[in-house]
C-alpha cells in the first residue's frame, strides 16, 4: 500500500468507507509526519494534536455505526490561518492578530466539519495574504518541498507546502491575485479558484473584498473537486455568495476533451519579451498543444485589456486593503511586518479616480473574456511566468519593481473559475503549472479539462524527496 501520508483523498476515502483504514490510524500518521518534518518545512503555525485525534476517533465511531458522511469523512485537512476556527487562534500570520481567538467557525470551516473532515491545524501564509515571505513579522516561512531554498508561493504558502510534502491531504487557501494557483504551480499540485461568489468568505479575514476567493489545494484534480463540493454554495452570512445551483463536480472526472474549444491569448501569456521564463514557456506550450492529440481544438484569442490588468489589480486590492487595515496602520504600525506595512500604506495613496479607473479596466476585461468564451470553452496559459524564486532573491524591492505581469490576477478581476495543474519540471527540478480558466460557474468544464490532462500527463506520480 502507498504510505498513508501519500494517499490521495479519493484513495483514502474508499479505504475509510470500507473499514480497511481507520481515521485514527490515518490522522496519527499525519501528525507523526508533521512532528518529524515541519521543523524544517514550517508549513504550520498551529498543530492541533489533541482535537485532531478527538475528531478522528469520532469519525471512526460514526463510520463503524454506518453513519458515513461522504468522501471527506475522516480525512485529515488543514486551513490557511485566515479561516476562523472557533476556540483556535487565527492570526493571518501577523502580530496584529497574534492573540486573536475566534468565537465561531468560518462557513468553510464549518462545512468541512459537517463533512466529517479532521482538522490537523492552521497553516503558514504571507502576512494578511499579501506580499511575500517576510522574516520581520516573526511567523513561520514555509519552504518549498521540491527545494527548501525556494519559496512555495504565496500567499497560501503553508497550504501548498503541506500538500506537496504530505503534511495534509487537503488544504484551503485564499486567492486575491493568484494565492491558490501560485502555490499550486510552484509546489506541483492542483489548486482551484472557483467563480467569485461560489464559496462563502464569511469568517475569512479579507484582503480585498471584491477580489478575494476561497478554494482548495490538493494533490490531484479529483481531490480538489471533492473539497470544493463540500464548501461551495450560497451562504446568507455572505452577501456576495451566489445562489447558483452547485453541480456534482465528481461527474466531471472523466477523460473527455474531444471537441473542446481551447482559447490561448498568446499575445499576453507567450509574448517574446522578458515576461516569461523560457523553460516555463516551452513546457506550458507543449502541455497546451498536447490537447490537440486528445481531440481538442486550439484557437488563438485576444484580450487587449490583459496588458492593463497588472496595473488595475493592485490599485483595487491595495485600496480595499488599506480601508480594512487603516485603523491598525495608524495606531499599531509597529505590529505589521515591514513588507506588508509599506504596501498597505501605498493603498492609502491611490485616489478615488485611480480606483474608479481600475474598475473600468476590470469591466472591459470582463467583457473581452465574455466575448472570447462565446467562441471557446476554456482559456489556457502557464499559471506563473517563472518557477518558484529563491528566498534570497525575494525582497520587498524585487516585489514592487518587478516587470513580470501576473498571469493569475486577471482571473481574480474577472471572477472566472481557474485551476492550476502540474505540467512538467524544469532542468532544475522545479514544477511548472498549467492554468485553465472557464466561464463563470462552469467549474465542471474546467475540472474535466484539468482531469483529462492530469490522467494523460501523470505528473501526480512524482513526489518531492524531503
């Protein structure tokens, strides 16, 4: 049998349901691995040993009584440390909230609990879901399991590390400009940002109200579908959550892309300038072209406003972030890490005209993609323009002066569903991700394309050596 910490949710769920595997045995294996490895990986801020074992014993008793709840029952998961957990410290990786203990669960936390998942703990992240790894804030800096000298991506850094290293079977991240798909690409795993409003954000500490999304990171596409199924749906506590019916995502797990129409905005994602690493470009291009042999139809498309998305997204994000954090920035500036404090203050410098203009760019971009998606079913590109940077090259100055546009941010602006799946490795052994985006609320087609590619490419068979 595969080592317990390397089972997928799908595999473990079948064993748990049949009684061949105990939730207690499975949870104990993960806690042991966390204790053994997290000292060097730093994926966790808080490990919940006692409550996790209590959850596992309860799940075992329920399954033995024939009260099986579904595919997540008894599955060990972990949460980015901005999801509220009743009675458990939730810090958003900031000294501003270092002693904060919520009095209720976030909606997503509660839904995973109702599904029977076992909560292992709370995961490292970039402070308040912004910026990069900043040692000045005093919180753990998660490492990339493929190479510990490289970042795992952000801001859901611990969420990516925990999955790639076998420290959890599923995690939740949040995504404002790419913070689910970025760690998924850098860590060689799957991660989906569903349509804006598909998942409630109640009880999730915000960065930018109009850009924030919640979603899972997992080892495989089908595992992401299982987790999204559990947390999706309308929530009266979140006025932005959609009432659109939630389909059965597992029905999308079939190898079938014959006739699928794929749009590729090459003018932006595959340009000849310095915006994309050469190896990443070659690997992602080959992945997209492989769909033709599976019966898909590839068409080059154009969205001119993509060239302005990289300017508008930070204006919206930082303006909204400054509004949320304004009082603490004025009264407790010393409690913020250097990187985040400076970037939040930048948000206070934008004018209302800047914000409105950024929203106008956003609206045009949404119209452009709406027109494209009348002709094609999905849009594909590299997830990131490069592989995971080294820690020693990732600085505040590098972050603010980078000439590389975001390949993920446009889909936060449009609210479209988008997933990252592994599509290869560079000569240095670092993962590369393929990004697949689709029509609003058409996660099933996005999942189907991603699953088909995953089953053909089989990169999930390769694990990092830790």
